[in-house]
C-alpha cells in the first residue's frame, strides 16, 4: 500500500469516527428531551456546548466607570473552559443575546463538577434595554441601568 492508500485509509477512519461520535450524541429513540436553545459544536479538536448558570450579577465598577456582568454556575468537567459568546447584530437590539459556552479540548475530560464565574464589561455588548444571557436550558433578561 502506497502513501495515497495510507492517507485514504486514515481519512476514511477519521470520517467513520466522526460519524460514530455524532450518532452517539443523539438521544435514545422514544426518550423525550427538552428543546435546546443552542446546539453543541463537535470537532476532532474537542467540543463546545452551552452551559447552565446559577446567577447573574450586574454591578457598577468605579475603577473603569462602567457596568460589569458576572455569570456564575457549575461546570460538569474540571478542565472545561467557560466563556461568553455574543450574537452579532446589524443594529442595536433591545436585549443583546449572550450564550454561556463551555469547551473541552481533545475530548479529555475530568468528570468532577466545579464552580465557574465569568466576567465581562458591559460597554459594547449591551442592548438598548439590557442583556439576555442564554444557558443550556433557559435564558434570563436583565436590564442595565444607564451609565452614571
């Protein structure tokens, strides 16, 4: 078998593995699952999925003269990185949508739940009324006061 045959076999194996992983992510037939607000993303480098959150705080930060958003919750894996992903808009919406996302690299997970918190300044990603934080199973809208 030459180099081309080896590369073809490798590509076929990777394709079959990706298909098997996507089939394994589907729920069992006959089970009822709640609708997802945001779909998880799978790749060979790892996976990202929306996370639930426990609390949202919007506080005035005098040092920089702006409001800061803090999202707290529990992530299912210790080595999961949590971030906030913002929806893009062509004009300013009433509530700017932001998704809480957890990513695991290389599918290597430490299945120990641990707390997380993510902060973000609310100077650019805020709507005319406030923000909407979206988790895996729900969303919360919060109004942001006008700057002092």
